[in-house]
C-alpha cells in the first residue's frame, strides 16, 4: 500500500506486532508471562468508549538476566527488503521504551536492587 501511494521510503510499521515494545521481549530471553495485556495494562479513560481497567498480568516478570537472542531490527529489515524495492526503514526500539510501566514493574518485582536503580524506573 505504501508503494501504491508513491511513498519513496516504506516501513514495516507495527501492524504485524502486538505493540512496539513487544519486539524487546520477542528478541530477548529472560521474560515470562508476556501476552498482549503486558502492553495494555492500565486504567484507560475515554469519553468515546468509556473507562476500562486492564490489570497487570499476574505472571509478568523478568526471571533471568536479559540476553539478546536476535537483533531487534535486522530481521524486520530483512523481511521488509523482501517485500519492496524501495528504500526501507524499520522501527528501532528507543531506550526510553524500556522504561514503560510493564518492564519497569517487572524489573522492580523480580530483580535484586541493592543500589536502588530499579526503583527509579
């Protein structure tokens, strides 16, 4: 569709992902209990659709040191290059995204924090 619109640069977007944060847990070992609610838990307020509370998934946690299993962007770029002849752009997870509540809460709950770093997340 991006090519049909004449865009000179196309990207892989987020349509095939649960969330932009999900790439971190998909590419790294050490997480457990990750499902779509891991990215949605919060109290949502909307005059259009009403109020909704999604509770934090009970099993969501960091259970081991986080180790990269695959490159966060290389596979996405390879996929996109196979779909287009145009210049390609992939989404890179910004470091601040790791501070999202889901990851911060999991780190605070499961990892030792002798110097108080996790408490500041």
